[in-house]
C-alpha cells in the first residue's frame, strides 16, 4: 500500500474517532486502533497529535476547495457554495469535526482555516454583483452548515429544504 493511502486511512480513522467519540477522545492510540495500524505506523505519518490535527484541518480545506473548484467552472462562487452545502458527505461532516478538535487542542491549528475563510470571503465579494448580499448568503449557509454538523439544527427537514431553496434562488440572483 502506498504511503499516501496509509496516510489517508489514518486521517479517515481520526475523523471517525472525532465524530463518533468526540474530540476529547482523539488520541494516537485510538486512531491506530480504528485504522488497524500499530501506533508506530501512525507515528510514522504523524509524529504528534498536533501533526494529526493539522492533517485533519488540511484535509477539510482541500476537500472543500476541490469541490468548489469543480462547481465554480459552471456557476458563480456563491452559487457553488450554496450547492455544495446541499451535498455534504459523511466524510466531509467528519472532517468538519477536525476544526472543533483542532480548536480544543491548539488555536494555532486553525490558522490554515482562518486563511482559507479569509480568501473565500474575499473571492465571494469580488465575484458577486452585490458583495454584501453574497456575504449574507455565505454567512447564512455557513451557519446552517454548522448547525447541521453539530446536530443542533432546530428546523424541520422541510424548513431546512425551503431555506436552502431560498438561498439558492438568492445566490442565482446575486
């Protein structure tokens, strides 16, 4: 098995540990067990828990960015973002927990996410006819995304779908 595949398996296992057991249960031992590797195998790819968390945050940013780039060729960036939220996979939901885990471990680990969001907000405002409207849509979709990730969304499924339809409509008009 190639090293990249092993690294991806370890990251997937780490994401599962955080989603299923919580960020406070993320240990190199727990990840090794979930991945089916020895602790030494995990340490070969991620020398410390901090390195593992950084890898998880990087994975989240890379997968999110790749999906946006794929969609952005067909539509405006804000429209692509709204559409992407409707198609969040279990793996991406798990990856989002990496931000929570990283924040609880070391605030510096969020620096790549801060940079990513700063660039994303800049691009959204630059690529929209109404930058404030686009920012409002981006903030609304991010808020909904985090309510769903944390499983605290008080809206019914029908309400959520209706709000997403409204966001899609507004994004198309922005």
